[in-house]
C-alpha cells in the first residue's frame, strides 16, 4: 500500500487525467478502500484542491476550478509540451507575456529531468522563431532568471554598443522585455551603480558566483524609467544629437521609445536618439513631422542623402535635380547639417 503522501499525489494525478471518477474506481486503482478515498479527498481539499463530490448511484468525484491555482502534476509528454510552449512565448511570439513565460520556464527547468530537457532542446530546431528582434537562447534567459531568483552573482562576457568585448560581474535583479529585446537590470559591482544590459549581447559564464544580500530595488516605476533610459541612451551602436524645430511635447508624442527631450525654446528642442543602424534612425526622424538639424553625425547625414535620392527616383525625379540630393561624398559634413 502506498504511503499517504505518495497516495495523495497518485490520486491527484488520476483526477487530473480524467474528468469524472467514482469512488470504487479510484479505490481499485490505488488498492485501498472507498473510505480511504473519502479521507484522501478531504486532505486534498485542505491543501486547496477543489474536489467536487456527487452523491448517488452515478455519483463520484471531480476536480473543479477553484479561486486559486493549485500545483499541477504533469506526465512526461505534458511537461515537454508546456516547456516548449513557454520557450516559444519567451521568444516573443505572444506580446506581453514574455517575462511571465521566463519565470515559469525557470521553475520548470529546475525540476525537469535531463531526459526531458534533451527532448525540449531537440524541438527548438523545428519551432518557428519570430524575427521581430534579436534572438535570445531560452537557456540563457532561464540561467539569468535563476540567478535573479536565487540572488547569485552573475559573470558574463558582454559586447558593448561600440562592438568591444568586456567582462562584467553583477548582482542580477530583474529581466525586462522591452521593445522586442530582453534587458537585465543589475547592480554593476565594478561601477557600483545600477546598469541595464542587453541580453542578446551577454554570454553568461558558469558556474554563477556566490549568493548576495539583495539591495533595495527602486520602485517599479523607477525600474521602467531606468530601463527605458538605458534602452534609449546606452545600448545602441550609433547615436546622434538632433535639434527639432518644434516644441518638446510635440517630439515626445512622436518618439516610439522614452528619450530625454531638452526644451530649447517654445518651438525648438533637442534629443539624442540611438540605433544600431543610421538608416533606421533616418526613417524614424522622417516621422517627426517637423524640420530638424543633425549635429555632428556624418553617418546619419549620409543615410538621409541615400533615402532622399531613393525617394526621388521612386517618383520619377532625377536624384541630382537638387543640390540637397547630391552624393554625400560630395557634400561637406559640418557640425550641424539642416534637413
């Protein structure tokens, strides 16, 4: 006869595998009496499982829905299916649940047997991965998530926005999904300050470092602001200073990410956007719906010249019909270029 705790787990597994069970059916499966089944059902209720009982000849037991989600028991195939679904969600296939998926995947990976982890890994080669942003290996996400959860120092090699490599040692606190990318908010031990790191540029080193005593986290609003500022100011390969001939509120309403906008007057302001590609930044600047000046950014000026020439060709106008569309190599690049 099974011990009480093991029998309860077996009973719970049976009730999750089928909608309705009679008392004699459960008793036969577990090799106990129907009285023991009644007592075990009461124990499950005390643990928070909403077991419904129906009296009569056709009566029996059913696991119902409760006010809180109790622990689930999964067989091997179900566990693999859940892990694959969580990895897919973590990659950004369903917007808005990426961070929750990583937390759940971290918990599942911790207890998943190695034979099942191999099955999950094999499936990733057949999974459609959304290409909205840089791909991050879910194993890297779960490793970082585990370090955050367990308060363990994290060491990693990091590629900066300038392309150089650096070794970093941090106290990891929070994984954040923002703008189709993953970021880690951490306390940088070398710089003694909060820093934001792009996860797709991180190469974690194992094993993780010693445990640390968590520092007080900034409020959630401050975390969001800090991450957004890090996204806008510190994570891009290319940056430029832009002076816009419009008010600061107008520009804030047009920028898709959080960037500090500096008012210069009622109808002029400045901000410093960033991008990994100056061509992408040139496209965004066209959406400002205002005249602007580029301060000391020849790569952006060249990208704008290229776009201007392409647009002119698209409407059947010769690219050299205006001096503003001459080849960028023939155009002097001053500290400020007006567009």
